[in-house]
C-alpha cells in the first residue's frame, strides 16, 4: 500500500472513531436530560417500556451511522426470528463492548443485566434505570430482578461469561444464568457474535484505531429448555459454546485477546 493510501486509510479510521464516539456521547447527553422527566411524569410501566424502546431506536440509529461512514458491516438479520418470541434468556458470547448494543438495537422489549457501575454512571445510568435494567451489585437482587423481568413476559439479555472474553473461545461461565432460567422456568437461547476484529475487546484502548470496516455477524444457536440442575446446565452451555466457537475459529488460542472469527 502506498504512503498516501495508508494515510487516507488511517485518517478515515480516526474520523470514523471520533464521529462514532461523538454521536454516542451526544445521544447519551440528550437522553440523560429527558429520562428523568419521563420517570417523573409517566407511570412506571409506561416509562420503562418507553425507555427500552428509545434505547433500542437510538442504538439502531447509532449502528446505522457507523455503517454509513464505513466503520462497520453488520449482519443482525438472525435476531428478527426472536421478535415477538416468548420470554427467554438471550445468552451470547461477549467479544466486545458493542455486543449489548447489537442486540438491544434489534429487540426493543429486551431488558438486560448490567454492571452496577453503569447504573451510577452520569452519562448512562439515568436511561438504564428508566428502562428497568438490572444491576449486578447484589447477586440475590440481580437474580430476583431477572426472574421478575422474565415472569412479566419480556426477554432478558445476560452474558454467561459476565464480562468480555479474555480467554478464548469463552471465559468460564457463571451459574447465575442457569439459576435464573430454572427459577423463571424459561428457556435459554444461545447467540453467537462473530467478528473479524478485536475492536473494543477486553484491553482495547478507546482511542486506538481499528482496521475498518469491522465486520460483525450475529447468529442464533441452540435453544435450551429450562434447566433442572444448575451446575450441569452451566457446564453443558460452556461445552456447547466452546465447541461452536472453535469450529468458527479453529486457530483461536488462549491469549489475552478475544477470538477473531472467520467470516464468509
């Protein structure tokens, strides 16, 4: 590649990164100002539904903008099969920070379990609280809140790893997911997020430019029935994810970077 082409490519990557982060910050600021008014004026259930719908539409707009400027190429069509589905836990692998954004952008009824720090974040916490997202500060409270979401008829997003992948193909799974599914009596829909880039994986600096476009595809895996034995169900899920992801990326090794998956 010629020097001018390299410069042009790097400039495009930095501009895309800056514009993407700028748009996300602007949307968060606007929603932070509006969300408290909705919470004060509307009944709790109405404001919660509106909060989830607004976040979903905002994330769809954000991903559309990233696609328009050539930052990403995304295939989320598999998620359309979950529209109007009965309550269930959506359980994806977690290669990067955009993972929740991808699913929430396509499923406006979706609630999710988030880190407790996010609910206290001045940029993101107000909107997350309005949407009824569940913090993980207390395991007992998190499980109780997650079961309540499912029993109310809504789907729940919960990453089995609990954090972004640091040990490919997936980190050790936590028992909370199977426990919630057992108590709520709901199935577990596995989801695979496949990408050709470690962009925004664990340890990726915010201002480090990626090679663009970042290609992401989401596909549905097996749907497991409500478990009866928590530890056995967790171990089965772990084995299933490891097998599926190793087939997608047979050269993945145990490094500190997320698995980079081969896409067609």
